[in-house]
């Protein structure tokens, strides 16, 4: 049975998606705190927005914050606001995301990226339903419904001492796990048809369709970048396919991060076999990151875990290195479809 309240925005008829819709419907019926978990590209923000829209707070604001994309020195100001003159550059008084979301829903994406000192203040804000803007003399009351998301294992982070146990129990009230695309392959034909139609309209191209062979191929591929990768691959296919039929060769099916053209660990080899040559720290870090990404078959979540850094930090480093990678804060408007 399709849950009509969500099926208009989220494509999926498979059993895992039906189970997801049931959880979303339960969450939308109350103000319970939700923790959405899933790999990159599965559609965590889309699910959060759907829950908000179907809830009693749907008429209020939905404010989304990517915790991993905020400069560390500005996290408190962004979340809780600040007063004029409270720090260098604070030329006026500004509300934080908590205040902006009052009366609606605050969506904290990548909550696992928050530093411990911010976790303490977040816990207090959630418990007291009030925030203390930077430089303010008095706290301010807020009325928010909280939805969080992460690609990390917060339970393991608690065990490692990287995430507060009390905050974990505060946000992990109603956990929702979004399935990977490979766990719901039967949804791929619907998703593919939707994306092809969408991009034909966007690019003003007369209707193109997937050949039977192409559809079979994309339905068999694992899509490590999940629905976001499928969407981007079909956008390219619509643009590059010469005829009206999109063939297998038109659809790029590969891991999100291509291997380096040159030897990925040559700097490490230099250290081992030619220690007389001095390398910069940047050269060594560059080589090691390339090596880990290749070893993880382009799985950015796994690579970030191996490197023991946040996914947002890894994406910034990849960008500096000149590798092509999807942006960490770009949740497609259709990614859970």
C-alpha cells in the first residue's frame, strides 16, 4: 500500500520504502525528536522536509543547517545568534537558526560533526527550549521541533568519546534508517523514468527513453553514491545520448571519485625508498587521502571513517586537491525518490 501523503514527493514502492513511509507517518503525527540515518545521497533532508510538511508544524518554518559546513568559530553564532559587538565582525545583532525555526522545525544535518563544547550548549538548548546568543545577557525562549541526520554511527562515537552520551539519548528518540538504493533495486525503474523525464524537460530536449539493456544495467549496478549518483548519471545521459534511446554506453556507471591519473601513493613511496628527498606535509596528506579513497572504492563515508575526519572535512580537502567530488551539502530535491 502506497502512503499517499509521502508518495507524491518520494518515489518508492519497495518493501523497505513502505517501511520507511510508515515510520515517517508515525513521526509526523507528533513532535517527537527524530534522528535520520543513512549514507550519502539517500535523501535524508528530503525525508526530514516530508515529515515536517505532514506535521502540525507544517505551516511553520523548516530551517536546515549542515553542521559540518559551518566554520568552527561561527557554530555558536549560527545556531544561537549573537549581539552586536559580541565578537570581531559582529556589526549587528542576528538571530540564530534556533530562533529562525521557532514555531516550526529545525533540521540539523550531520550532527555528528559538532565539537564537544557545542554539543554541551546544544543539549542545554534542547532541554530548556531556550538559547543564549553570543554576547547576550539573557537567554531567549524558542519553540522548535528537532530533526537530526547523520551518516555516522553516533553510538560508536559515544563509545569513542567523540559524542556526548546524554546528547545521544536526547536526539536518538525516534531513529529512522533510510535504505541504500541497492537495497531497493525494484524502485530503480521508476526513479530512472522520473529522472529522464525531468531532465528532458529541464534541458528542453524531445523525449528520450532508456533502452531495455540500459535499464537492466542500471538496475543491476550498486550505485555507491545512491540516488544522487543515479540522478546525476541520468542527467548526463540525457544530454549526451545521440538518439532518442539512451543506451548503456550513455550512462556513466562508476564510483563517485575517479582514481588519480598518476600513482596515488608516490609521495608515500618517496618517503619509504628515497628519504633524502624532503616532502611537504601537504604532499604526504594528498597521497594518503588518494590512497584511502581508492582502497575504499570511492566510498566517501568509509574513507572519512578510515581517515578519522568528518565527511565535510574530507570533501574540503578533496576540493583543494583538485579531485572532482559531489558537494557534501547538496542533498538533491529528489534524492530519496
